[in-house]
């Protein structure tokens, strides 16, 4: 995900659609995946590449339905016309059926009493959610 390649975060054409069955296209069962080690949107930092664009800044906010969101701003030729995109902070770079981490991220937002539009500390969110998941 940090290689500068466009393949990675949010590439369903290469990694399968959300909710895809556990069996691959040829009927082979997919290998079990450790959902705690999967790269997610909250892992991206300024200087990383996302969809062929260099990330200039990252901030976290609460989106709809208490979902923590990473807001990415990109560098560009014209500083007055910057591009932004929003991706669920706990969204994995591949759809692997790891919805427990995303649910835990939403629960973290609710536990902290945060509401839509309020800032989210993505590093703290990541540390707390993955720490809680690792312990139980």
C-alpha cells in the first residue's frame, strides 16, 4: 500500500467485491487472514500514494452512522484547487471479511461521545481498536 502503486486501497476489481464469498474464482478456499495486520486507511500518511496521487495531509472526522473517516488531501499543480477524498478509517486495503475491526471503530466513536463532523485522532483510534481486538 505504501509502494506508490495504484493497486491497493479500494481496488475491488483486483481484490474482489465487498462481501465476496470465501471461495475464489476457481473454487479454492481463501487462506485465513489475520484481520489485525491488514493495512487500512488509517495507516496512510502524508507522502504515501493513494490512487496515483501523493497524500499531502490526513485528518480524521466522524462520518455518517458514527463511522470514523480518514480525509485525504492531495498535492496538485494548483494549490487553490486541491483534491480530497474520504475513506472509512478502518477500511481495509482489500475486502477480506474483516468487518469486526470496522464495527469496533464505530463503537470506539460512540464510546468517546463523538458526533458527525467532529475530529477523530486516527492514531489513537487505531491503537485502541487494534489493542482491544488483540486482547480479546
